[in-house]
C-alpha cells in the first residue's frame, strides 16, 4: 500500500448569510428593488476569504460597464437580488475589479476568479484535500485496477472506492509498465480509443443527488444545508481530483516522485490524458468535473464530451433566441439591458429552423473536404444543419426529415411542439430545484421572471412557472472558459429544444474566444487550440442521437492526446472538420439580440457584438423586406418557387457562412 497526502484541492469558502429559497414555491416574487445600472459600481461584500487572490492584475479599464466587486469579499446573494435584472452577459475577459485581461498570466489569474465565483454562487466549494486534511492510500489489483481510500484527519471518517479499468494485458505490456503513457476514458466505449476505459459512478458514489448528500459530505462532516456545501457535481469533481492525484503518484510538494511502477493503476495511465463523458444529468456532471477537478501536480481532465446536458451544463441561461419573442409581429429583444424585459410567455412564438440534410459527399463549409462516414462508426443519415432562419429565399433546405418523423416538418419550430416531449426551454430556475446539482446558496437567487413559464408548451400548458435566472452574476460559458484549452465537445440533437441547443452553440462561440486567446497569447497562433473545441448536432432526440457519437468523441479525444489537432492536420481532416462546422447560422437576424448583448471579446479584438453586427447589419434591409412581404410558408413540394419569385431588396450582399475558423473579425462577402 502506498500512502499519499494531497494539497488543498479547492478554495475555502466565504461565509455568507443563508436566505430562504425564492423559487421553491409557485408564487410571484416581489418586484426587484433595483435594476442593472451600466455605470461602474461596486456591490458590497460580506465575510472574508482565505487563499486571497490578487486584485491588481490586468490593465485598468475606465470604460468597463459591468459590475465591479471584490473577489476576496464576494457580495451576498441578497445584494445581487436587490440589483434586479442583469440581462447583460457577464464579461469573462475582465476581472471582478473591472481591469481587463491582457496577458496569459492575467488570464490564469482570471481563471481562478471564475472558479471562485462559480464555486461560491452556483456549485458549492470543493472540499480541501491537502495533507493536513486527508490521507490517501491505494492498492492496485488486476491489470490496471485501483482501490483508493481517503481518511479525514479531523472526523476520522474513511471512504473507499474502486476504479476498475478494462485495459488489456497485451496493451499494458506494450505501454511499458510505469511509464504513464496511456489514456483513460471514463464513460466511453473503446472505438478509436487506444487505452483504458472505466465507469465513473455519479449519483450514489461520491455523492447522492438528493440535496448533495453522500460519501464526500459524510467524510468531511459537512452539513448539506450549509450555503457552501458542495453540490453533488462538485463532489464528483472532488472524486476525479483524488483519482488524478493517485495517477500522479507524487508527494506533497511535488518533490521525490515515487519510482516508476509506483504510481496508481500500476503507472499505466497518463494523468494528462484522462477523459470523461456523460449524457443528460451526467453530461452536466462531466462538464463540472472537467472544469474543477485537478490533481496535486496540476493534472486536469484532458477531454470532456458533454452529451445532451442542457441547463446547468452547456446551455447559456440568458440565451432565448429559440423562444422567438415577438412584439406586434416583429422579433424583438426579450431581455433588454437596464429593463425588466419579457415577463410572460405571450409573445413567445418560437423561431423557425430551416434544416438541410447533410449527405456523405457533400462539401463542408469553407473547405474542399466532404462529409464521410465516422471512423469506426457507420454512415450517418441523420446529419442536419440549419441554414439562415429566413433562408428559403437564399438557400435550399429540406421540407421533412423523413428518417425521424413524418409529423415533423421544416421549418421546425420545436420550442412549442406539443408532439415532442423535449420541447419548452428548461432554465436554471427550474433545474436547480430538481436535484442536488447546485449548492444551497444558488437557491437563494431570485427568479425575477417567475411566471414567464419559459417551459410552456402549447398542448401542455402550465408545465412550469419558472422564468430566466437573470439575477446571477455568472453564466454557463464560465465553465467552458475554465476547461479551455483542453478538449471540449458538445453533442446533442435538434429535436431537443428544451436543452437550449442554440444556447449551447452560443457557448461554443464564446468558448472559442478563450481557445483563440490561449493560442494568440502563447504563440501568436489563434488556431493552435481551436480544434480542441468541438460542437456536433444530429437530427435526434434526448439521450443519444446516432450510433456515431461515441466514435466521434473518442476520435476527437485521441487526436488531441496524440497531438494531431494542429490546423495543418485538422483543416484537411473531415472527421475533425465536421466538429468545427457551425450547426447554427451566426448571422440569423432573429438571434442578433442575444449576441448584441455580448459587448466584449478576447484581448485585442472587436467585441462579439461588433463582429455579429458586421455580419448582420448589412443584411437587415433584405430581412426587413422579407418580413414586410409576409410570404406564405414554404409549400410541401419545396422552396423553389419562393426562391425564384423573391428578389433581395437593394442587392443586399449575402455574407459567407461562418466556417471552421469560427467568428472572425472581418467576415467575407461572397
């Protein structure tokens, strides 16, 4: 048996006043006592924090219009509730004090701020695992299995768990025992994966999803009603941190590395090549694990595939484009900055998605490469992509995805599709009261849009009265920012609008800013890491869409682990290109209200809002002209007659569809 002690694996909590949850019952909340004021201001904090973070990094930015606050004295939830509607998207590229990120060192410090903010307000505090708090021991068995025991020095409680991997003896011998060279993927199949796989026990292992109870809180003697108590997902991240630490096999200070063959799992696995995937609630968990888990030597999860996870995972909370808010028959911004915004579901009419089937042999956007069968998988007849929301007048599309359901036609307005159980739009207001996915403190945030009934589905009215949780000072793309520049892949189906898949695409766009920033600040190459950031949709429903998803995610992971995600290789590889092919049109005028509120961008580049405006503003005359004609819906026979009978007002230019490069500063005209 080898013995190991672990340094602090998480930030110590900031004490805070516990308030009554405001969304546990179905009644309207009181009117807010304030609204977002764009002028800089510093909300009051409470309590104090250990592990103080630096507060003088970055470059002062007097033009910063967000809220300034003390990262080491975080404002209470009551403070944010009193500030009222905060519809502006939180800026990941400015520190809490308003300074802007300039260097990579700045960003690493900002990452620590984002981690503290998410732990304090949303997911709970990672329990400390330093040598003074716990002892870690392990026993290897079989080819590459490991039984790990953790003992808490104060409570004297112990917790043991077993990780069995399916590494073959032949592969283990080839890998040269003790060299820590093989990948280990949790929750994956073996297609395209050279290494070991293992199951990761989510609920019932490190924690139970019943309000955060379970083995980790018991080990530490944590009261699950404490505002800082770790959520179930944070307890899972703790578990992965312990696993990574055992794989590292080092002492407290990183000195005196234990000899070869002495690392956990017989030293076969490289702790920098650990991956994890999950679907639905386990997809949320996998994302939180990847964002927060860290071994003592700094090893982190190298690849995460987030499957059909939605709210609480990749779905951006404030992104409502799919709900299609209209005023007097025209689309409008449902959440304007500095105003209350949408307060009831009348006016939510959905947004049409014009779909085009992708066949093997079709050319990918902006490349000469063509779609082909997934390696290790099969020909995928369910591939679809959206074209512009008003595209029948510019581009062809398919009228019915015949391989899914003859009752679903295109344009597909899935948000209020009574025939589809996964219609509606789940938000954090609803998700946070279902399971122990979030910390008790997160329940304190006011649902200022309560009664909006955003999960409303015509034919199934009254499913939920919850609204959008706009009072939070966070957004879900903070998670993607914490994961970058490691492997991140979102996978979902078009027929799951409740997962806010367009909001997940917006997350991908924002995360791309962080991936590009890493490359630019590290080596001047914005494309160095972007292939690690992938997005994949198919015409499928919740819980797995095609037989190719496992093959796709494992192929993505293995290319990352083998160093084959440089643009020289990836830009000519159709299997990677398809994970960088935008599945939603960035210049759809209906979505512009969302992106116009992203009034920030990575260092040295225009804001996301400005780049979207550069694409959308020139085509608005054509769009408005189309809206004014009130053309009929496309006929069952297809859109040809409408295309031939419609001319673009004023010869408005059509912009090039966004390709694998993502959102560039100066979009190209055709």
